[in-house]
């Protein structure tokens, strides 16, 4: 097991009507809030009104940043930073899914950063020295951003989508009310489930030996997705299914699975290159790329891990190459059963662009820890996924 | 799934030589330390010297409270509180296993409590309003006290051993260096493993339906104990076995398994009554009482949970009463294979005392959430374990 520091400081308020504790949590950090949200679904479903009524009760001043895109743009971050400076914002409140939260986190760090915020993504995590406190109200299970220090932002001009990571970016509190996900449409519910699975798999496939406990926990979270994913699609208002998926999404990427081992993240890097070029939904890209990555890296050297996966997650028995391949096939079938696309072509990607995307994916050098991938490897995976 | 608030604030520094970060962590809270430790094994193995040398480097003033008992006594807590007041202590540093940490936590709360600290255990958790910051250096895996807000203290005069729980008692930081457990003797290593298993089982056996993810995580932690327990006994200096058990002990009782569901804790209440009367090692008592409790509460109503346990933890197949009993038998065999005793008699308990212990176990009323137990139930379990 590798050394690690575990400091998962986010307070989670989980359950129905936990929003009632919103003001109490905000007031620990200030009384001037930047409310960050997306395309307006929070208005349609009444959450916006609830938040505004609550904030008014405690005379919390509220400035709004609406319109955060599903792949949040660096321009929106810049606008947010300016709003924070103009209005002396003390707390950011992100209401939405991962994109909204990621945008709020980047604003929070950008306020304290002297250059253009896109530089944070180019210079790297060490450029982050301070950040405004962020609170979140989650409306979509998937990214796990509500309990971690990661943020992914897109630069349309350069067709790049990069991530930053810092403990300073962990939300101070996150309100997880599973009923807020009752109205999430099937495609987004499914994309969220694939995103959770992908986060687990990126950490499960690791070069570190003796990560037994982390691996058993990962298998437990995967089984939860496999069990409740179809239930949530069939019965969108099934509280337990929504609750289990929501909590699993937070646990999948808060450090629990990755601390103590090296983790891969090649599939995410490739998907970011795809969605930077085509603005596809992250989960849809991952559904196509994950099995393609698995097929590419399966070899006699990596066989053991694939066999464990096939046996412990999918209940297959036997230790042959065929069983390992069946495990990958099961993954594909599961994603397809959720209504996910099976190829990049079906996502509208042009074959001519694959090379460019491979180049973007290795901007900072080779990717992947379970298996190192260079540009040619990435191109082969993209072709396999096409 | 039940509602919950997750705020596991303890920072874990995990790995070899993490003690080098001790001063940095202490200085966040003050520079006058009460060093709490036990019977001197930390002197024998050099940890005491390392700590003292480190503290001296930063001119951190250090007052000592040695001699904390394996079942820590309320008298020691009283002495500690007086030391804190006399020396204006700002931080408590517990170096040892769960007993030492529990003692330090109770001192931390007792400093701010107006009455005798034993009243905290009688009045209940709401009596805790403030606590000094506690840091820990763990030398024995088992209680999980290094990452939670629980403390168990014994009152010899009244033959009682009770627990308090409060988020204010969570250590601010805990240093987990698996090499510190290399010298733990086999009996204590085994007792620690049983303690971890018991913590997991107390939360696994629950009346809450739809705790799927919590249950899969619990099974993963149990499998880790079953896998690495024998390794740690056979090869005491096997880093990975010690590391996996150490981290599992923290995860088993930091909230991860219990948040979102009702948890049982009847076996712990009964064991506390036994060890209050006989000062037996907690893990040894649990090794005897856990299977006895399982046998007593197994019924057609509780069968499903026992079958899941037999299948998912022990890999048994089938859904009959026999399979459920085999799961219990496997538990017994596992504990015995670690060298644990198989009856209260072998622990030196007198049959005449069983009734008194049953009375103490239900001091605050009936116990257990998976199945409610009154005094007669407890007595039946004690007799079964005898």
C-alpha cells in the first residue's frame, strides 16, 4: 500500500429536506453569496425558489451566475471571478451537477490567482494557494465533485478540457437530497451512472499491489451501480435507488478508493479530448471509451486484474482469457442496457478528427498508470471505439 | 436509506515515518501538549523517544500522563483533566491504542465539563459542549478510535464500562504508521482483528432495508480482515498486512458503514458488562460473544441477513437454514484460528456473575437495533457463550 494523507473535510447533509440547514452552513463562512447554476432546470423544479426564500430569511445577500454549460467554459469562470471581486463575495453556492460545482470551484480558486484562470490548468495544481469557500446543493449524481477537490473546465478556443485538483477546492458542505434527482431525465441519469462506474474503474485498475481493501470497496461500489442503475431508470422516483446512487457517486471519488494506490485516469484524459472537440456528454463518451480501453490494455501482464474484475464484480467463474473478455463484454452490455451509445461514430465524432484528439489527450505527456499510453496507443483506442 | 450527516474531519497521515509531520500538525492547535500513553511499550520500541525529540525541536512544552490502563479508568481521566487545568494544556497527544486515545478524548471533553467526568457517561452525549483538540499516534489496530468521536471508559467502583460519542471528540489528526504495529504481540493483534470484525458486524446487522452500498462496503472490510488477519499473525512484520488492517480498522468505525442505517451494538454493550466485571481484553470478550449473539438472534425473521453474510463474506452457496448456521460457524472458526478463546469460562468468568453482568448491560434499557434484547435475552446469550 502506498502512503497517503486522508483529509476529506466536506460535510455531507444527506436526506430529504436537508436544504433547511442551508443558511446555518453558509453563515459559518459569510453572508454574501454567489449563486452558481446552469440552464434553469432548478427554476423549473422549484429548488431555485426554495434557495432564494431561505437566503432572504437570513438577509444573505445573493449575486447570481446562471447559465453554466454542461461542459463548463473558462469564459463563465472569468465572469464569475469578476462578479466575486465586484460584489466582495464571501461564499460560493453551486446548485446543480458536476459542471456547476466545477465552475464554482474554479472561480473560488481564480479569485485568489493573479493571472488568467486558464493558466491554473496549464501551470498545474501547485498554482492554487487559496480559494473562497464553496457549498453545493447536488441535483445530479455522477461526478462526485460535491465531495472532492477536482474541477474540469473546457476552453473552446483551444479545444482543450483539463482538470485541476486541490484539497482547498473541496466543498465545505454539500446538501444531498435524493429527491432532487427524481426529475433527472433518463439519458442524464444513465450518463451519471457510467461516470460513477468510470471513476471506480480508473482507480480499480492500478499498478499498485496490495490494495486489497481499496479493491473490495471499489467492487462494492460497482455492484451498487449495477444493482440500482436499472432501478433508477425504470422508477425515477424510487428514493432508495436515487439515494444509493447519490451516495455512491460521492464515495467513488472522495479519496476512499484511490488513497494508498496509484490510479489510472487514461480513459478520462481521452474522453476529455473527445468532449473538448465535440461537446458530448462526459458519461456518454466514457461509456464508449471504457470498454475500448479495457480491450486495448488486456494482456497476459494485466490478466490477473481483469480476472478479479470478472469474478468479483460480474460473478463469472474461471481464470481463462475468455473469462477476462467476458468481464469486458459484461461492462459493455451494462452500459448499453442503460441506453448508452456503443461507438464514437454514434456520438457524431468524425473519423478524421481522431488523430487531433489523440494529440490533445497527451498534451502533458503519456497518460495512464495501470498502463502507460502514448499518442499511438490513444489513437488505437479511439479507433477501437469508433 | 436513513438520513445522515457525514463529517469525518480527522486528517489521516498514513505510511512510514509520517511522524515527521507531528509538530506541524500540533502547532495548528497550540504549543502545550499533554502526552497520554499506556504501560511503557512506546518507550521500549523507541516511539516515545522519537516523539520527545521531535517536540523538543519546536519548543513544544510537554506534560506527561503515562499509565493509561487497557480498560482505561475514570480515575486516570480525572488526573488528566487536573493536569490540563494546572498546565493550561492546549492539545492532547495520545500515543497508543484505543484505550489511550479514548482516555485522551474523555479528558479533552472533561476539561470543559463542570461536574465529575463520569457524569458525561451517565447524562449522555448531549452533555459534551466543547473539547480540547486531540491528535493521535496509533500503535495498535482495532478500535478505530483514531478516526471517530467515540470513547469507552471504565468505572471500577461501580463495575461499569460505558461509551460517549460526539463529533467534537474526533481527533484532529492521526498518524498511522503500520510499522508501529510490527511489535504488537499475537494475542493483541488477534484481539484487534476481532474488534474490527465486531465493529463491522454491529453495523452490518441492521433493521434498515436498502443499505446496499453500506453492506457491500462492510463485506469488503470483513474480507480484508479474513484475508490479512492470519498473515499478520504469521508474519508480524509484513507491511502490507499491517497496513491493510490498520486502515481497515479506521474505516470500520469512522461512519462509512453506519451512516444511513440503524446499527446494533448489543454485543458491545454485553462485552462492556463482562470486561467491567473481569477486566478482560475487549477483543477476547467479543470473540466469544459475537457468535453467541448470532446464534441467539438467528430466526426466520432474520434469516435473509444471515444468508447474505454466509454467501457474500464466506462464499457459501445455498439459501437454507443450514447455510446461515454455517456462516456463524465460519465466524467462530475464524476467531478460534486467530487463537481467541471459545467461551466465557475460558476467560475466567464465573457462572454466578452472569446475571449481574446482564443487569449492567441493560442499565439504560433494552439494547440492540437488529433485534431488541432485554435482560433475559442478554442472560441467555451469556449462558450460550459460557
